[in-house]
C-alpha cells in the first residue's frame, strides 16, 4: 500500500481484504495509516516539524521492538529513517496490531500483524532510502519474498 499525501476509503477496504485472505501487505506512509484504519485504529494529522520534512535523508531514529517481524528483518534495536509525513499515531490509537517501532518522541512508526504471513506498516519511506541504506532494501525484499511464497 503506497505512501502519498492522501488516502481513499477503498485503500482501507483493500487492507481489510488482504488481511482476511492472508495476502502479504506492506503499508508505507499513507499505507501505514490505512493499515491502522483497517484494524479499527485512528491516525491523526499533525504539522509536527520533526516528522513533516520533505527530504529523503535521515530525520530521526526509531526504536525497534525485539521479537517483531521488523526486528527479524532489520536485526537491530534502532534504525534511522526519513520522515515525509504529517500523519502521526499514538499507541492508544492503534487497535488489533502489534507495534514494532516507536520514534524518539514516542509516536508509533511501525505496526504488524503476527498472525498473518506478512503484514507490516511503516510510517517512513524505505523505497526512497534504498540507494544509501541497505537495511531499507531488506524491508522491501522481505515483502517481495513473502509475495513469492
């Protein structure tokens, strides 16, 4: 599920369908927000200057939770990410998903659904970082490999 400046209700329905049918799903930025909505959560819009930056470069660190899919992909406790988004999510606004990463300032930056083959949502844009961060390529290749199965 792609990132972008806006979301449509059909994207939430696509996420619900993929989850129900156990189809691998990777939500990036707005796709992350739609994954949260599909599971009954509520991301909010904010003009937080730490997060809403139009750059492909590193902006902040995220703390990756051990034992999660994201941790198994990245194999590290922290990851540096870009932050091209105005949607933010607090822990209380996540429903029926496991949180797998938090930003330095406590916002949810990654979620997943362990009962499914591969459901991962990330608030940042790994596809914009692959040219300079090999770990971001691991996220994308893990998704592609899950799709091949």
